[in-house]
C-alpha cells in the first residue's frame, strides 16, 4: 500500500524538479550578467554572456517537464488543449537548440535568431491558449487553493503574453519606442513576467494532472 501511494507523488516530483532546475538556471544567468539590462533586454540574449550555456539547459529542462505534462494529461483531456501544450513544448525545445543573436541585432536577425524567435513566440502564444482550454479539466476535483492559483496564472499568462506581443512588434518595427523614461523598451521585463507565469502554470498543471490521475486509479482500484 505504501508503494502504491507514494508512486504518484514521485512521478510528479521529477518534472517539478525539472521546472525548478530551469527556473534556477535562468536566475543564475541573470545574476551572473549584471551588465545586461533586465528591463529592456530579453533573457534569450544572455546565451552570449557569462555562463550562457545555462540558458539552453534551462529551456531543455522546462521542455522535458512540459513533455511529461502532455503524457500525464492523457487521451481523455480536451484535444485542442493537449495540442497547445505540444506546441508550447516543441517551441521551448527548438528555442533551446537555436540561440538568439547578441544584443543590438533586432533589425538584422540571423537564421538562428529567426528560428529561436519564432519558436519562442509560438510557445508563448500556445501556453495561455492551453491554460484557457484546460482550466476546467485541471481544476476539477482539486482543492480551492489550487483552483484559484490555476485561474490566476491563466489570466496572468494571457494578459502578459498579449503585452509581450505588443512590445515585440514595437522593437522589431524599426526600433523600440514604447519605453519609459531613459529605458527604450520594457520588453525584457514583460518577457520575464511571462516566463514566471508560464512556469508557474506548468508546475501547477503537473500537480493537478498527477492528482487527477491518482483519483482515476483509486476509482478503478
């Protein structure tokens, strides 16, 4: 009985650990590169800074955890929602394999930058889509605190992603103009907020999917 009860917890713990590794790696790259402006520079540019290899490691860890979520959701989950998670996962993994350009290359992107940027944009667009489509499924039979957190992160991801799209269009359309004071653009800050909301949602979704699967096993026991 002990082995049966602890197996689901262990299964959730591994992908949650991957999310934690990804978040810590991103934080480490941020801390090791104080010369970069976190408000106006996207995190992707840090791949060219100190310990820049931690960034693709972080994205690969998040992508692997997201792939586990796809499997955990199961065939009974709404197909469009699962497809959106697949797009998010693929986008994150492709962005990890193709590094962004160094800072200051908004108007002259390389092929790697184009692949990275488009993959990341698809991933950012897909996550809030999945969050909206899967909200009811994941929240069903969960504790009130988890339902509230899932709803809050769903709203945050959707709102912040829309803001990020506006800032990205601005910086790619002849140069940034939506800045504040001496800061030319807020795209870096908004991107970090999107990442925080998205990683938080994936972590909660993994916990909810694990609980949902455990309940399903209990009913069939």
